[in-house]
C-alpha cells in the first residue's frame, strides 16, 4: 500500500533503538524525510546510518534531550517545520509509590507528559496552516491496563492521554490527527534488561524469566518492533485521516477486556 507520505518530513524521538527506531525505519521505507532524535550521539549516528542504507527517504539526526527546553530548541533551530511528529520517551523506573518523592513525579511528568505536549505545541499550528499533520504518541499499554509498580509512568502517560483526547478534536478539521500507540511487551533491548533485572530479583535465569512471561501471554510471543513501526506509519498516512483521538493497543491480546 502506498501510504501517500513520501517526501513528508517527520520528527521521531527516542529513535536510536527500540520502538522509536522501528517507527523511523517504517517511515523511511515509505520515502519520508526523517529527523531522528535521541540523547546519546554515538548510537544515534549508527541508527542514522542504518536507516540511510535503506535507500528511500532522507535521514538526518539531532542529539538532544527532548525533555529539556534547550534540547527542543536545538531540534527546531535546525528543523523548524514537520508534517509528522512521533513522540517517544522511556518510562521512569518501577517502584513503590510510598518511596517516590515530588521530584520523582516531576521527572516522570516532564518526560512522559510535558515533553510531548511541548513538541506538539511547537509543530501543530504549522501543520494546521498547511492542512496536513500526523502526531503519534508512543505511550504504554499500562494506560489501559495498569501494571503494579509502574505508577509514575502510568500516571504521567494517562495525563497525556487525557490532554490529547481534547486537542485532537480541535485539530482534525484542519487535516491534523493525533493518536496514541499503546505498546505491550515488545522484543527490545529494554525488555531484555527488564527480564534480566527480574531474574536477578527472583534468583532465576533470564531465560526462565522470559519463559514465565511468555507462558502468560496469549500470543506466546513478544511483539516484533517492526509491527509497531508499520502501525505507526499507517497512522501517519493519508489513509488515516479519519482515525483521530484514539488509543491503539498493540499487545497481542494481553488486555483481557472487550473495550
């Protein structure tokens, strides 16, 4: 399917690895000019080289922390206008809410709520003026099905979800859609790290921790990041102009509910 976005310009955050990289890859494959962003320059440059080797859309990179005003300013100084924005940030660490301080909450809100809102604020008016825009926020399946210990992430991302629900109804008449992708368990380096930490806590091997997690999963497998990447690309396409203000759950059926 031709997504109709070749030549469009996209900003993809957290794109040096994992789900952000998968989204950037899918957009590049469809001929999009992609600007990838992450904090650490080395892995980001390597990611840009891999994406450029695809030979379709253009690829540029900016090493920046999107949770900081200076980082965002660096991005928009180099690239003031985007047709597509994919926001993405790693979640805060799990824990017991009794131990979290006000600063812990503020860091979570900065990364998982306020940074995406600032990126939207910097780009949405230009999109509306041009009559086309796609904003996709990668949040978490925990927004729909909370996970014990992930209150910092769930709280901040749920706040972003509520904000988007209102804004999306104001932008769609101008050709700009805003949607959220809610990933479940995907086979990424981050998941491997989480399983290793779980194994250490429980006194088992990482392979055993992985097997236990898979045994509880309806699909009996973890998601392939490219599956999320292609879904993201479709949400950014000309075919998704009537899909707006939605939370798209990609979890292989792990959420045990109807709605």
